[in-house]
């Protein structure tokens, strides 16, 4: 019997677990991303490969030791090295003597037939369409929980109450089975969050853009969203699990594109260059039009698409007229150093805001 696992990336484990359990598979969830997984990945991976790859390797080794025999991972395209993850990880595991099957599901950019061939290796069931619709709805709900946490964290009356509920939700998600139980857990968590007492004070709004893994996964980003929330900032990021599904699975079928990307990237990055560079540029420009106070651009060291996006952002900084902090993540970074940089960034935003109030500078 297949025992399926997949790499961690934020709350992806919630969606993947519900999906595969609904289809009759046993699911092996490795421990949340942690220093142990990173150390394993660093030891087995090429030195200059990006951070997500190293964490993936750590996840896989831990899951295999827990009994997993099948690994499912999505592929990629363009100059982003994510497209090579599956092939390279498979060879590393083979060299280590692990007898596991790796199924790489390529995005629809490679054609619908290719996608169906890869998916059929796993989903040999007639009701797959119905299950996929339900799991997509679940993904939207889980992302809704995360967005609500971002809104409530800087406004909570009792500090730590939001994170207490959120961490309980994530821990309970490992214990429940299938889509229905997961949806009930989401609904219960929503009620708990809605009943929290909040303080209606003005808070700073920070837009987060960058490479999808490091902005979605809290361990990789060194808990930047949590730190900002504790500093009194509401964060909004441009990528969530359900948005990834839209971009790579839904939009290609109907030949559509994210309307914000389509509108704001055409003059500076009209073509796909891999990764989420176009999304980074587009949403940075969009957040500027929405009068956000600042933008964090987060990406792993050596990430090629985001290095290009950084250059473009620096080139249009006078045009978008908003403070941008580039945060490059590597395995040697610490949350203490990140917190110091964030404090300095917020001081800059505060000084800039005072100039706006005095009329020294304007949004135009």
C-alpha cells in the first residue's frame, strides 16, 4: 500500500493530508520544518542549492524513516531551479539507498495531457473531480484562517491569544481525517478567532512579496509575519496555497491570468521568467497604489527569479514611492538579526509617515 508524503510549505500539509486521505491513501506527515530537518538537508544537498531544496530533503528523509514509500512533489518551469528539484532529489535518495517512488506533477504549462498522465499515477478513482473541487474549497478556507490571523494579531487585546488558537488549529489538523473533518476544524477555529476581543487602533500595513516557499513557510521566513504582528503591523502577502492552485492549475485551463499580475507587470516584466518574479513586481506596485506603509521582499539566497525581481524593484522605486526591505534568507540567518532589521525598517516607515502628516512629502 502506498504511504504518501510530500514536503512542508506552510499549511500545505493540511490540504495534502485531506486530499490523499479522501482518496484512500495513508499519509505520512514529517515533523514541521525545524533545525533538524535543515541540518539533514544541508548535509545531503549541493552546497549552493536554495534553502527550500534543503528543507525538502530533510522532510523526505524524516518521512521515509516514519514509513513513507511514495513522495509527491510538483514540478516547475523557467530558470527557477524548482523545476529540477524532483530529478535531483530522486537521485540523491537513490544514492542513499532509499527505495521510494517519486511522482513529479508538472504544471499545466507543459500541457494538460502531461498533467493527467502524472496525476493518474496517484488518483486512479472516478470521483477525483469531486474530491479536487472539495479540496480546493478547503484550501480557500485554510488560507482564510491565515488571513484572519494576520488581521487579528496586531489588534488582539490579550497578547498571544491569536497564536494560541492558530497553533492549536495546526496541531489538530494532523489528527483529523479527510476533508469533512478538516472543514469542521476550520469552522471551529474561525468561531474561536471571531470571538476574540480586539483593539480597534490604526496599525501599519506591510505587503509581503517574494519567493513562494520562504514567504509561506514560517520556519523559512524566521517567523517574520508573527514578529511584525507583535510589532503592531498587519501583513498581507501576495501568495497563498489557493492562489498557487489558481495560477498553476486553474488559470491555464481557462487561459486566464491573475488580473493584478496582468495589469501591473506589462510595462516592466511582460513575460514569464520563472518562479514568482512577475508576481513580486506586480503586487509590490499594487500595494503601493493601496497606500501600504511598506513592502518586504523575501527570497532565499541564490534564487535567480527573485534576484531579477530585486533589480527591477530597485529600478522602479521612485515610481512606486514606498519603502522596500529586501530580506535574503539563508540557513545561517537568525530571528534576532531579522527582528533588528524589521525594527529599523519600521522606524523608517514611522519617520516617513510623520513627513506625510507635515506635508513634507506626498503619495504622488
